[in-house]
C-alpha cells in the first residue's frame, strides 16, 4: 500500500472512531418500536434490542445477531420480553428474560419474506395476553396471498399458535379482562403514505371474543393505529388532523380527546404498559406519556453501539455492477460498480479504482477513442454532472459541466475525441465540446427520452431517435458543423437504434415493420412478435446497394511495380497491399457526406429474418445484434437472448454468444465484451471466433464508508423525487424543506433498514401512493427451507400427539398448486396421527414445524390411525416451500362452488389476484371455460395490481355482434368467437389496489355491470425505479398519473366507490358466509331475470328454389 493510501485509510479510521465516540457521548436517535414497563423502556436500534431507564441514560444491549430483532414487548409482570427475530434466518416469535439471556423460539412455521418494507414483517409481535401466558402476534401463515394476515396467540411455553376468530387483522390489544379486543381489520402500518384517505384507511373496532360481534370506535376518514387498552380508555394514534398524534377514547362516555399535539413529527409505534405509561417515537427520539399527569417528556438515551454496521471496510463491489465497457482495443474493461469507476485487465495487471469514494454515485462510464480518458456521470458535486478521469488513475477526476440539476445519462465520445454526447431525464440530448466545455442542446424529445445516440465515424454527425405523438420513434441526425438537427424517417414505423457503417456510407438501424403476428391458442386474436428488422440508409446518392444482386467477377491484380504508360508516367494501378494501406488511410480521414434529399428512400433491408431484435452495433465487415425469444408474461422467454453476428460480405448470420444480458464493442470493432449471467466474457468480433476469455471481477473493491454511502443515498433519493415526481408542485409541499427536516436523521443511521425508514418517512410526506423504498445492503442470515406437506396439524391433548387436521386439495396437474400429501402413492389421510418426522419422534409438547425446518429432500412421516407406533405406516412426500398457493386455490374453488350451487351452474366465477403474471394466468385459465355462462362474477378483491387490466377489460367488453350455425350442431357459435354474452358484476374491497383500482373504475365506465363491496385502495400514480442506488437499493418514484378522457385526475387518494356497498363483517365470515359474494350472485340473478342474455336458436332452414 502506498504511503498516500495508508494516510487516507488512517484518516478514515480516525474519523470513524471520532464519529462513534461523539455518538456515544450524545443522545442517540432512530430508536424504534419501543415498549415500557415500570421504570424501563425497551426498544430497537441498529437491528438489535436494547433497554434503558425511563429517566434516560446509557442503554444496555439485550440482543446481538447478524439478523434483525424487532417489536420487543414486556410481559405483564415485566419478567419477559417477546419479540420478532431472525435468529434462524426468517422472522419468528421469541421470548427472553427481561434481564437478558438466551432467547427461546416459539414459532416455526416458515415466515413469508423477506417482505418489502411497505408490507412490514411476518410474525410481528404485538402484545401478551393479560395473564401473561401467551404472546399475541400477527402472521400471514394462513393468508392466500395479499396482505390479509390474522392475529394469533402462542403459549409462552411453546406449541402450535391459535388464530383469534377475526378473519383478518392488523394491530390489536386485549381488554384488561381478556374478553374483548381492540383491533384494526386492516394493516398498512408500514405504508409510506401520510394523510391517506383511501379505502384502506384503518378504523379501530371492538371485537367480542365470545359473540364475534364488532363495533367501530372513533372513526375518521384517515388512519387510526397502534391501539392500547388502558383501564376504561383506548389510546391510539391518528393523523385525522394532519399529523399522527395520540388520542384517548373513553369507552364509557364515548368521548374522544387529543392527547399529544405534534405538528412536525408523527407519533410512531406507541405502546403502553396497560397501566399508566405510553412510550412512543417522535422525530427519532423516545417520549413517555404519563397518564396520571397527562404529561409528555423526552427520554434522553445514549446507545453505546459498537458501530459494527457503520465501520469503514474494504468491500467487494462485484455484486453491484451497473455498467461496463471496453478500452479502444479491448486490453482493459471499465466497470461501474457500487458508485465507483474501475478498470480491469483482460489478462495481466492491476485493477484500478479511478474514483474511490463512498460519497458519490459515479455511473455511465465511456472510454475515449484515444484510450487516455474515461468520461462518466457523477453526483459528486451534489448534482449529476459530466466528468472525465485519466484511465491510468494518474490524476483526479475533472468536472466538465456545472449547469445541470437533473439526472444525466450515458456520455458517448465522438470518434475524434472532440465531443461528448449525453442526455437527461427530460428527454434532452446535449453535446459537450471538450475544447471549451460549451454545451449545446441538440434535441428535446417531448414524448419520451433519448438513449440511442451514435456518432458518425468522422465525429461530425450524431444520429438518434425521438418519439412521435403516436409513440413510434423516428430517426434524426444532428450536424456538428451546422448545429442543425434533421429528421430522416417518417412516423409510420417505429425506427430506432442507429449505428454507423465504419466507412461512413451507410446508417444501419432497427425498424419494427414485419407484421406476421402470433396467433393466440385460446381465442382468435393476435400478438405482435418477431417484428424487428435491420435496415441501412445509403447516406449519399452514389452508394451502391450493399445487399443488391451479386455477381462473381474475375479480379485482375496489378503488378507490384506499375508499368509505364505511353506518355512515360507511372500507371495508376497499385499493388494490392499498397491499395489496402491507402484504403486504411482514407477511412481514417474521409469525411462523412450525407445527401439528405431522398435519404429516406435510399433504404436497403439487411437480409435476415425479422425477429425480436433489441441492440445493434456496426463494425467493419459485420453487424452485431441481440435476438430474444418471444416474451411471455409469468415465465421466461421461449429462448434466451443471444448475440448474433452478421457477415456483411457473405450475407450470413451466426450466433456469437448465448445467455446474453448485454454487450459492449471496442472502438476498433475487433473485440466485444458480453455479459452472460454474472460472468463477463471477451470475444473476437468474427463468426465462430476464438474461445471466450473470462474477465475477473474479483478485484472490484471499494473503501466503503457506510455513513458517506448513506448520505449519498439520501441525497440521491431526494433528487430523484424532485426530478421525476409526476407533478412539479410536489403536491404543494416544500420538498427542499422536507429534505432539510429529515436529512439530519441520516447521521443516526446504525443499520441499512434505518435509512429505508428515514427515506420512507420523507417520501410519505408527499401524500401519494406507490412511494416505495426497498433493498440495500442487508447482511442477513440465509432463510431456512421447510418441508411443508400442504396440510394443517392439530394437537390431541388427551393423547399427547399431533394429527393431520386438514389436507389442502390443490391441483397436482399444476406445479404451483401441487399438494404433496395428495400425490399418487402418498397414503396420508385427515385424522392420521403424526408420530415421527424423518424418524424423529413428534411429541405433543413439541412443534411439528420445528422438525420440518431445514428439510429440502423428500420427507418421511410415520402415521397411524391411532396414537401408537404399533402397526404404524411410513409415507414419503416431496415437500413444497410455501403453502400460499394452496390456501389461495382452496378459497377460489370454494367461491366457485358456492356460486354454482346458488345459481344451478348458470353463473360463473373467477378471481383475479393481481394484474400481473398470476392474475392474467388465472383469468385465461378460468375465463374461457366459462364463456357460455349466463352470468359472471369477476372478483378483484385484494387484487395486488400490475398492468394487465386493459387486456382483461378488452375481453370482458367484447360484445356479441352475430352468431354462426354449422351443419353438425344446433348450438350457435358467436361472432366474435370468444364473446362472454352474460350479465356481469365485479367485487371489490379495500385492498383492491393500483391496477386493481383502475380495473373497477373502467369496468363501470364501460357499462359492464355494478361494483359490489368496499371502496378500493386509491393508488394509481404509476412508478419507475430509474436504476439502482449505490448499494443496490431501489427507489420507486410516482411519475405517471391516471386521468380520465378529459385529463382530470381520478382515483388517486380516494379509491373507487362501489355501486353497492357491502361489508364482510367478521361474524358472517366466521360463520362461513361471504356477504359480498352473495350480493354479487343476487345482482346477477336479478339482471338475468329482467333481461335474459341467451344465444338464439337455429332459424328455419332457408328455401332457395325460386
């Protein structure tokens, strides 16, 4: 290590030590999920659980584990703490002595996850029962998808959890006598959407555990959460007045009073001792509310964390590669990884980190044609700007621009090295002159972005595409000499991805104009596929058609020494080698000439079949392009992407590489770097080239300073929302002020999850759906495999043995619905006692899922009809890792059976779980078999959203135009062939979300039928990720609104109201009813009776004798 590098590392280490020391001596913030008992508070910080006096002071650590421990809750007597932890890899319920000690695991059924932050945690601990014998927690174990978890209790001594009667539930707390529960049927506690008023807004209810009756308390149009039952009052948090504050609801007088009055920070995760104290988060600090005095005070706590997650370290960036490229002749590779720019040798030499900073996100690297510099985009200045750096690391990066305040993309060098082209997030294309650093705006794509710009060989022309109003792209060329942009193709075809012939005579490009569509196998309809071809424009009039008729002619080679002509002068003929030398010189200096008049008509098609072609690069003698298989929704493409090479002279195409995810060509056109999965391989650019040469990424290391990374991530997220939010006014909020409010909390981040929390709170202020923060560097333990059988167990307490209480029917024709215990040869039945699992005896004081953990191979059960090993039998099954699909299918099949029974089979039923891959799968599977029903119930309750609603609505809105009768049947066909000529209703509820909001809105607008149920979520501003953050984290910015035909905003923040409001009250659901479904059947039958929609009978045969 050089002395400079040693000095740098010592300085970094000294700063880190100083930061830790300063933090240890000051009040610590971002203390989360607190609870209180007596004079002690317990809370989470940095992914661990700590405790401290309610008077404040230095905290004491209770847990330390690579996983996360959250939601600590004191037992009523204060001797135990229950919490959710990841000790075994997934989220399970644990208890430990309040004084500290070894945790005891209480639950073992595999947790869903890891879940995105907005979904919270599976097996989230909420409370204890009043007698302290059981722990109350929320779990998704019996949910068939979506977020509809339920509340469970588990004995502090272990055993199977027991579900409370409520069908769905979020937070809850018992009454002092344990007979009632205050709870929310809905759960959105981790949603980053403040002041929300859509259908998913949480109200609180009192639930009678004896009668299953409920009644709402203190309803509002906004959120009520964190209920706490203390004596004759229920305390909770609500943002009904704009900020989450504590409220008190008196059960006897039914009066509501506001307790806290914060206007800047939300009161978060309030929790009580069920007696006289409530502890809560406020601005990252813990506060205590004392009921006797109705006073609030801050608890100043210092956490002596060892800073394990914040320590600077040497860290591999190989898993965070964002971009790559080649040096001009392919000797080295440039990688963009974890915000730094690296160069890596193809064979020999060091890996160089050219930028080496945790405090900037460097990206979009491009090597100069002369090999001396690398251009890139960096936000080191606080905004994206263009930089260059010496390729050998001999100097610091040089900032070339200062004017920009928006995301920039992909600098591209002109071949002469004099200019850089790059674009921005607003669709503008720029050219930067390296000599004077002047920037010229070349084009502005008002309908989209520009990302396919390419320089001519002489560096004097820039080709690119822009979108038209019809969303098709057209080609343009900008002249560096004139400063003029010209359009060169029309708007009738989608034409894009230009690439210049190295000789400067042709401009190749991709065009989508082959229309031999793929025909559907389930209806007479088509889908576009394999529509893209490669074309070439002749840039001037005397360019010959490169793919015109061919003729073999004799080549006459001149003598090496030219003969003298009749006048004594040297003949013009040259030797072959001399001619080649001259040709090479000419190519280097020859200016590109373009005759724009008639250019669009001087086009030739490259003789290859149209295909799913995405990328194109022209080099001397060859074309490189990628081809993918037909795209499918919900499974991989039919064929993986391959890199093809087309020999221009031979007019032949062949495959250069398979399993391709991207490629980059060297400036000289002789080498191509190909990303294949997680590998990067170098190929010669020629058909059936030499063996690929693997490029090692093992040397990609950064000097990671987490605190600097986290500040960088915060600022980048703030900028992305500024740049991409769908309206300029940020919903009326002062975005700069909100950034200043939340930015100081970043210095208290002790774990990457803390940063997501801070970011989530900030973007939540904008009061918009789809404002999501996800991912980042989490060093979490691996999740365990559990050998699930597709069944449920129950304990026979008298026998002290478990038995099979239920086997999910599933459908073994489909792998996603495979039910292991129903497969051929597996002799397992409901009622069988499970005596052993893989030879290990299962006793009544154990948990069957404990013995099923870490099972991936076939599992053997020892079963008997009686609780004895005598005459027991063994059955072996192939396990599944999740029972979610089986639970879902049982519910859907049950609904279909109910509808069939209530209507005599005349009415069909289908449920669409989302508007993505599973949703379109379920729709296709169940729509077409029921095409001749007289009525149809379309159930989009708990639809998770996606983007296929218009495809589904198109099928549902197809109207009967005619019929067809054939000679072999009196039953008519229809025109169109797959029309559903039937009365329809749609079922909706509070968690019909996103595209699940849009579907019912347009279902009603199309006049397809009434909407029945509850108001939907109300989140319809679409999102985009816009690339990873420096550590691989993701931020989703709402950037596309949903508007009606007049341009007015719809649905967002409100939801879609049903035509007929029906509540699925808990008592009815517990009794096995579904009032919303029942009302749907009633409405369909009513419509069928009033206006039968039946197909006609065959008319009399026509007589045509006269």
